[in-house]
C-alpha cells in the first residue's frame, strides 16, 4: 500500500471513530502517545525538557500537542502553530429528552451550530458522547459512550401528506427533528438506557447523572467518484483539518518548536474554557514562558496557520461565488481572505504559505466571499487577537459544508499535509 492510500485509509478510520469531539481528542491522544508524546495534566507541575514532546487536553474535547525546540530557547525558536477545531454542527440530546407519542419512543434534541437540517432526515443514526455517573464505589466519574449501531431515525413526512415539501418548506427544529428510537407502551427512562450501555462497556454504574450526547450518521466515510477523487463523510468540517495537522506534526523531523491546537466550540462562537476564545492556549504559553518579555519574543517569532475547510464552488450554484475566487476540489488548498478581518490572513502570511507550497509544486487557490454576501469566520482572527501572533487562514475546499455528509477532494488532503509538514520544519517563520 502506497503512502497516499495508507493516509486515506487512516483518515477514514479516524473519521469513523470520532463521532464527537470527545472521541476525536481520544483518537488524537492515542496517536500522539504511540509516537512518543507524553500526556500532561493541567493540575500538575510540569518539568519540560529540550526536544520534549507533550500533549494536554481540556474538557476531553480540546487538545494541544507540541514539541519543545531542541537546540534553542523558546524565545529564540518560537512556535510553528497549526490550529483547527474538533466540533461539528449536529443534533444534541436535551437534558430531559424523553418524548412518548402514539406509542413511539422519541428524543428531544437541540440544534448545535449552523446545521444544514434537511439531510438529517431518513438517515441511520446513532448516539455518542460523554456520560457522567456515580459508580458502585460512590465516586463521580465520566466515560465516553458510543452506541455504534443505528438506533434512531428522523423519518420524513410522506409527500402525499405535504404536497409543498419540494417548494421550500421550512423545518421546525422543535417539532420536526425528534428522532424515533423505538416503540413503547409507556414513557421510557433515557438515563436507564445509558446505564445499560455503560455497563455493557464494562463500567460499574450506580446512577447516571448527566451527559453531553450527539446524534450522528452511522454511514462510513468513503472514497467516491469514478476515480475515487472525492471523500464523503460526516464532520469533514473540521476533523479533516485536525487529521491533516496531526499527520504533519507526527511526520515533521525538526528541532524547532512546533504546536498543534484543536479546540472545541468553534461552531458556536469559541467562547468557552475549551474554545479558541478561551484561555487554554494563552495559559499554556504562560506556563512555558513565565517571563512576559520572553513570552512576547517567543510569539513574535511564531506563526499560526488556522486550518478550516473552505467553500468550494458548486457547479449547480456557481453564482454564489465571486467569479475570480471559486476554489475547485482537488486543485489545491485555499487561502481565505477578508478585508474586514473575518479571516486573519495578511499578505505576509499568505506569501509564506505560497512559498512553502511551491517547494512541492502544490497548487494554491484563494477564497474571497462575494461583496454582497456575509462572510463566516474561523479561530484564526480569535487566536491572532488573543495572543498577538501573525496568522494565516487556509482550508481545503469542500462541498455541502455543515451537511450530515460533506464532500472533499482526496488530492487536496495529501497536498495540504505536505505543506503543513514544510511549515512545521521551518527554521524561521
């Protein structure tokens, strides 16, 4: 198996095993530990070594992995930083979710992020996330849970009963989205269901207290197209960037400081203790460089690449793009630019990326939103403003962003990892 096919196989496995941010961070931590990274606890005192490789997590859903410089101090080396986010738009289970109507067992759900709702109907859905509970010893603990098999579905209303279904019917998130879990003569107990599932996985459970659970599509990620030029999967935004950053970091062979940060809650604004607008990264730097002047010198010698997928031009809706800035799948990573700083790219940081891409003959594209449309944003401007580091916003082009099943190009994945690897090995940024 060649390297390209091996990478694609690993990516598909990673996507399938990461139905929630908790599972994604678990997968990434395992890969890093296997490669010699040491897990640190934020509650402990740290003893770091030159050339050491470390990883720390927060809320089980955000992760930072870094390599200390080998022969230079941090203030002389700086960090080559790559940032992404672990969360994706989805449907979250409410705290008191039990719905019992006409003999059907349903769950109340809440929309997380900017979900494209229509594709969620008629899919084979499962449940995954984190559950907190009291074990048989009376301790409060938590564990990850994944039902894996399809246990839920949101059936569409037959067109015979809604003749306007194809004419732009609005989807009511409160009344249209509760999925079916089965049939029951009485109102079921959802926490009892979770207790059984936890015990099946080997946990001792006295009482389930609370949870953060999401529905997800059980269909596997897959290579599609006549030449398998496309990758179809849930959560490509933004687990694809997390994977690319992780692969590049693990492959990099440099004595310079390098860092990967993947935070939660980007899809809802990043304002949380584990989000990019929270203090996680800044607090890490304060621990690594307690002296303010040394920390400022380190950041002045650092650069951040904010990696988050870009809007590829849709052949059926080409008018939604600026004619000169319509990225195409499999024609290279995309530099994202916005005059109003919705993206943090500057001419300096974009030129650096173009220079690195040219070393491996990787094509580069640009995305600028139409002047008569609003522009989304990323963790790039947030991180740049919070810690004062020069930043570039890039992403691989994709279609169907925020759908339950998204589409990206396989060549873009491979090429972007190569550029990221070059970035991590830079002597100076």
